[in-house]
């Protein structure tokens, strides 16, 4: 356990002595001027999927929110805690991002929990099942399709991205900016095994290779 943390500390030292030094002007500018990203990523918390690495972006380029299965809940202002909605509000209303990308991926554990049951079932599932219920429409659409279990899982991963895109439009200040042409919504899907990226075609509602 301690070796794991020491490896991270060693990694920081390497970063500090190489990347940070080589890009000192960038970090100085970000420190002085603050952030002004044009793109927000709503991605999955999966440790294998790093939007910065996949897109080749630099620090300051992307405002990144990561949660289980890249889900966006419907707009629901109340007295509860809403981490995803708070991040959206900050990105859209304060930073004024111009694009929001819902960034899904293959082999998503959250989607597997949605289709097959939470891995915490029987051990006190406090949050996973309730969170994944946001994507219940995706589950229903995927289960109605023909094909193998793998086919339905991939279909559910695609449909989960569509659910999040639909829920984004329930936020009035997102819907208003999209209608006014000041904000664009995108659906992306990364396949780790093949290193491929697909984008949702708004006209056909199909995911096509980049």
C-alpha cells in the first residue's frame, strides 16, 4: 500500500522536474489569468479513461467533470447535494464554455451495474444503484434490441450518452444557450481495446468513427 503512494510521489517529482519546468510559461499564465476553457467534458470516473491524454489537451484547455458512467441527472434544484449540476452551472454560467462533450466509453462498469446489477448488491449499496437509475431509459432501449449480451452492453453505453445529452437540455440556462447558438452539445465514445473514438451524428443519432 505504501509503495503505491510512494510511486505517486515519485511521479510528482518527475513532473515537477520535467513537464512543469518545460512548460513554466503556461503554468505562470494559468496562475495569473485564471482558467478560460472553451470545452467541458462530462466523463466517466473509470481509471483507464483520461480525457486529457486521449485528446492531447493541455492544462487549462478542458473543464473536466468525472462521475460514474458519465451521467447527467435532470435539472432538479432543491436542498440536496448536486455535484454534477453544480459543475455544469459553474462551467456554463461562469466560465461560459462553448462546448459540452459527454464522453462515454466501452467496458463501462456503471453500465454493467445498470444491466447486471450493482457489484455492491448484498453488501449495502448506498449510492450506485440509485445513481445509475438516471440511465434507466438507456437500459430499457438496449434490452429491447436483438443481439448478444455484449451487443446490448455496447448499445446501453451509447444510449447512456444520449440520456445525458437529453438531460443537459432540461437545464434552462443550457437549453437557452444551445437555442441561441452559444453552446454546442456533443456525444463521444472511446473504445479502449481498439483505440477508436466515435462521435454522435445528431442527424442520424448514430455513433460514427472519427
